[in-house]
C-alpha cells in the first residue's frame, strides 16, 4: 500500500509540473510591429527572422536613362543585426517600429560608385575648327559631358541600406560643360590666298583684316588647315635647307634688312610662316616663296593677338 501511494504521488507531481509547460503558448510578436519597415506582427521568432533576412537580401535597384540594374547589399559590404532586431521585436508593444541595425562599409560603396563613374561618365567635347564656311571659321559642335556625383551617390546607397528601403535609385549625375565653344574659341586666322587678305577672327567674329603677299606661282602658299607652331620676336632669317632659291645665302640677323621683319609666326605647314617684310611694295602680290608677308606694323599687331596653337586656315578665295 505504501508503495502504491508513493507511486501515485509521484505521478501526480509529475503531471502537475508537466501540464503547465505543455499548455504554454509560443511567444509571438505583438500586432503591427515592424522591423526595418518589414511587418512581423503575429510571427514567432524564426519566421520573423526569415522574413526580415529575405527582405534585407533584396538587391538595390538603380537606373540611368533606359538602363536598369541591381546590386546585392552583400556586394556593397552591408550586414544586418537581424537576430538582435527580432529579439527587440519580441519584447516590443503593439505597432512598435523596431530599427534594423545595418552596418555598411563605406569604402566598398565608394569603390562601387567609382566603378559607376568609369562606366557612365563622359568627357565633354570641345569645339574645333573644321574649315571655312561663308568666309568665316566653321566649328565642330561642342558637347557637354556627364559626371557621376560620387559623394551624393555614395550617401544615397548608404541610406537605402541603412533604412532597408529598396526604391529605385537614379544614378546621380551632373552636366560637365565643354571648355571650348565657338563663342569662347579665341583667335583664328584665315588667309584668303587669291584675295591677298588675312583676317583675324575671335571665334566666329571677324576682328581685323590685313593686306598680305602670298607665294609665287612656282612656290605657292599651300592650302589647308594649319596652326601657329612658333612665335619669334626679331627673328634671324635662316636659309631653308634643300631650297634651290636659297642656295649660297647666309643667315641674316635681326635688323632693318631682315626679310622676316620684326615678327615671325611659323606654321605647321612646312617652311611656311606669317611674317613682316621690309619690302612693303610686295604686299598685294604673289611675291614670296610660300610664306605670308605682312607690313611690319601689321605683323606686330597680329603677333600680339595670336598664340602657339592658333588655327591658320589657308583657302583659295
């Protein structure tokens, strides 16, 4: 009998302890609670963790013009403290907004933004002289460039990761204006060979015109697009090598008898330059060995207005 009573007692004690545990309900998150903007109300720990993890793993979406692409948060070095956030959600009251702690590695984001800059940025294109139209310089069209606003783009991606948002992020860019346009191009020289005129332009606008002498029939001034290659004050005249007309001649130092006058503007056309001449009577004629002669004061005035690199267009008109 004593053994029976003891066994019964133990059974009752066992049942009395186990019954409350068996009847205990799983802990669920209060209604309306969100973690990083993700609804987890009514869920237990594991389903809530799975939902938040899946939401955080969603790729960021970016666009530029018609292009669309995605990038993984993990690729950008982002990590989320999901377990900690779910634990806080389990303890939170109804409709609580629990933040999702996200650590984003900014150096990784910056490197990715630099890659976007290399892919999508475009250098501006400046205008260039391409010929003569209507007696004036003709220019190629200038085009603005594009540059990624790298600091702002880095901040935008970091914000999307930190807030767990996945809105489409436009690539943040800015226009880069061209350095040179027809309006600010600067000096351009057009030599009208047959008309024996040289006109200086400031971009498309004519500034001043000078009478000139050009090459003789057997030594014609060449047509084409050239540029000023060198500038010399009070130049020496050096006999051009391999020129039949200069055979046996000696160099001439600066001075009144120098055939180059006081200013020399050599061009990229071989052995052809723009210079002054002491022979003012030759102006208006085909009198040189290919060079463009000017009166000495005119050559000095032009010399002050141009620089190395100034386009020199020689046309037949």
